C-alpha cells in the first residue's frame, strides 16, 4: 500500500446517495481518510474551504452541467487542491469538459481502490513538482504536444492511409500545427502518398540527434501545401540499420516540443522501435482490417502492448475495412481481439486510386466515406465538437508523380 494512504484526506462531492455509498466504499477499501461528504453548489465550496482536504473526489453524471460548474468553482477556490472526477461517462468529449473544469484526473466507475490510490499518488506527485518548479528548485520542463502513434501488426491494412489522412485532417479541422513522421523502417510510403519529393528523411536526422536542439530539426522537415510538416522516411528502408530505438524516441521528443500534434506512422510489426515510441505516445491507434489473419495478429499485438505495461486507456483500435463485404461483424472482431473497437472506417473504393495518385482523400475527395470518417476521427483526437475550418472542396490535382507515370498528365 502506498504511504500516501495514511495521510490523505478526501472530500467526496456527489449528490446521488447510491453513488456516494459506492465511492465511500472505494475510499474505505483504499484505507484513505474521509474529510466529509457534500453535494454540489455553494455548500460544496463552503465546506471545502472550511475543511481544506488534500484531494477532492467529484462524481459527474448526466446532466453534467451542475457537477462541472461545482468542479470549476472548487478548483478556483482551492487551486492547490487536486480534484479528481469519477464517472460512468466514457466519451472523450466529457473527459475534455472535466479537464477544462479543472480536473487533474478522470476515473471510470465502478471505482477500484487500487485505481484510486494510483490516481491520488500521481496527482499529488504532479502537484509537488509544480510547487518545486514555482520555487525554482527544479528545472521547468518544455511544453509538449500530443504524440499519436499509428501502428499495426502487419502490412496491407491501410495503416499509412490512416496516418496520412489523420494528420491532414488534424491540420485542417483543428487548425493547429501538425508534423507527420514516417517511422516505418521497412518501406517509407508517406512521401509517396502525399506526392512529395523530400530533400531529407528521418535517417538523415539520426546521426545528429544527440546534437540537435528542437529548432535544429526543422531543416529536415518538408512542408506540404496544406501546412502539414513531414519528416519523411526512405522508400527502401535504407539507413535504419543499427539505429537505437532511443534515438528515434529522442527525435519524436524534439518534434513534440515544436508541434501541437506529432502523428507517427510505424512499421507493420510490434518491434523494439514501436515499444520505445509507445512509451512516449499520448495516444496509440492500432489499425486492423476485418480479415481473420489481421485480427489474429492484432490480438497478439495488443497483448504485447499490455505486456509492455502500456496504459490500456491510451490504446484505441481502428477497424479499417480494406475489402468490400468481408462479412466479419464488429462484435465478432471485438471478441477476437479482447478489446473494443474505437473507430471504424468503411470500405471505400476511392482509397486505392488516392494512394496511387498521391492525392489524400481528405484533400481531394472530401465527400467520400473515408474522408468523412477521418475528419470525424480528427475531431475526436483533438477533443473538438466541430471543426475550426470547413473541409476543403474536392478537386482534381494535376501533375502528381503517379498521374504522370501512369496517365501522362
């Protein structure tokens, strides 16, 4: 048991009597000390100011407005007291609203004692670190963007298509800075899919990774007309031999200090590099198709992530329908994976042509089913309800590499 258990006093804020009983039991099982129980509104703020608890545990259910208003007022009244939200609501939009109201963590019901203890320990450590930073006793860390790792257990499942279109959709929908990194050590296809001719690739960065600062890495990036920045990979995988996963992780860390979003496309295997990148990823999107072999391999990949100690909350499965009418139901796929499907992308015949022509669907086929789903996925990842800019108009693009090669235009 953590040593924090004998010291922390928790104020429980919940207006539902039945929910209070469950949360009270979790607090007791964790051998934590109660600082009292209150409802919402001004009574909660007054009681908190009077008792000065170490942690506030606040329950949020629909309708959530009053609970979130109370959370915001509590964090304003006691800014040095961490507030943890506990809820049965699992959608990212609600989690984001809770965080905006001041929550330091968001736990799901039914609340487990070990889960509560882990959360309390983490938020109190973060609180202490903030105090030390403000006192000048530790170095202030640099800001860091969101790292989205797009991976999969095999090739041919549309992993790179997802990474490219997601990165573009984030750039266009959220209107934030985005860099797309091709970390596929076998075949780097990102530049081809974007019809780009980069002068430098990720393998050019590796020898200088220890000497680069976060600004120095910019000269290795290639700008796409959309505003997306790209750190391309070599098309034949040359230059990856003997590269340490720690070096790759250091490159991603440099980029995360420069961009709001870093989208990383990996090889189709759960290797040492993927393990290293999973450690620093904010979100891990595991892509699978509906084919039996892909489902089987993905189940193995998910098990490996769990074995590596990756937080399951950061792992989301993307079902990408690469074959028309594969006949496998999502429920059956979830059963085979032992993991929920977070997002499904329908079969779209226009995907193949977009890949061949280097014309991503979110740019040039905005009305297609895949483009719509990718824009919606970008909003979920960015925590937005609606885009900050309209989707681009669908229009043909002339002069692409493959159009010239295949069609002479």
